C-alpha cells in the first residue's frame, strides 16, 4: 500500500478510458444510423463510421481491462475492493436477467394471450388472423429434441467443467484448472457453431415464413431476439473464459485471489440458466416439443 495511505480502498489514477469509450460508443451509434439510413453524404449500407466506432469500443475494452488486471496483480484489489467488485458483477448479472425478462415477456404475451387479441373490438381482420394460433399457422417450429437438445446438453456439460476448473483453482490444482477451462471453451465454441448451423437451416428452408399468417413475423422476431441475444452472451462468455485461460497460463490467479475467474464462472452459469428457460419454453412448451 502506498506510503501515507491508511485505508483498504483503491483510489484509481486518472484514466482516459471512460472518455475514449464514451466517444467510441457515440461514433458506433451514429455510424449504425448512417449505415441504415444514409446521412450526411454517406450512402445507405456504408458502415465505415460504425466500424471505426466498434474498433474504438474494442480498444477501450482491451485497454481498460488490461489496466484492471494490472491493478489486481499489483495487489490493489484488497478484500474490501474485492467485495465491491463482487457486488458490481452481481448487479451486472441482475441487469442482464431483466434484459432477458423483456424478451420472455414479449414471447409469453404472444404465446399465452394470442386468443384474446382476436376478441378485442378494435382488432381488424389481419390482426385477428395473425393472433389466431401460436405458433402461427403455416410456421414450422424447430424440433426441440434435435439440435436444441444437443445444445442444452452441451451447455450443461460446460457448466460442470467450469465448476471443476474453479474448484481446482481454489485447491491449487492449476493443471486441472487449465484442462477444465479448455474444455469449457471448446464446449462454448461448439454451442455457437451448432446454433449458427441451426440459424442457417431456418433461413435456408424459411421455417418461420408463412403466407397464410402475418403472425409468422411475430414468431420469428421473438425467436431470433431471444435465442440470438443468448447466443451473443455465449460468445461474450467464451471470450471471457479465453482471457481467463490466458491469465492462468501466464501464471495469474491464486487460490485466494482469482475474482476474474470467479466472475467469468458466474457469468457462464447465468448463460446456462437462461438457456434452460429458452429451451423449456420457446422450443418445448410453446414450440415443436410437445406435439405442437
């Protein structure tokens, strides 16, 4: 602890990353608007500004996280600071849970109450037809007990391997921790690959397209928003674990000081639980799982 400091808190040095990250996020957002709409002399479909902003965001993430890792290695993350980091990670995961609650709410609204939509006086003929059935008439839902089941088993197994790796690190078995972490990363990549194949199959065979019902678009939007954002979280979690593996291979983490690894494990378990809800409700109960 620095001379003259008589507390356990870590007062960070001035950092350029918050400002750089904010500017990069603004550039990314404006660039997406430019690319989708075509503004200020840019042609529609030109995402050069968005790409520049995205690169800025990635650089900010790398620089900022490297700085945090450096602080941890220097001993700045005292027990008091570690508690604050834990609270921050818990609140972040809670915010992500509420994010998915929004998508589930939308899906349940359509799956459970679609019949009521057809009875309201203000319903016009097209709206009533769109809400008459769920899944909409003519839409071929994805079979739940094929690729989705394989992905469910894949994620459940990855939850086991990351727990094994975490426990091994806690008892000082770094070799087992590395092996368990490598297996978890491989399973994460496998999940993403299977989901990409499933998406390609859906789009290639137009499973969610139906000329018989305007509600097909509702079903497809709900499906892709929920499962797509989950897939994005799996990708982020996989990168998180890869960084942890790199730190572990470089000699980082100790049985008592490894919150970076612990946070990654928490995040991965959160991803597992969300997928179980997705599989149970979107694929099985309200999809093609139980004779739909």
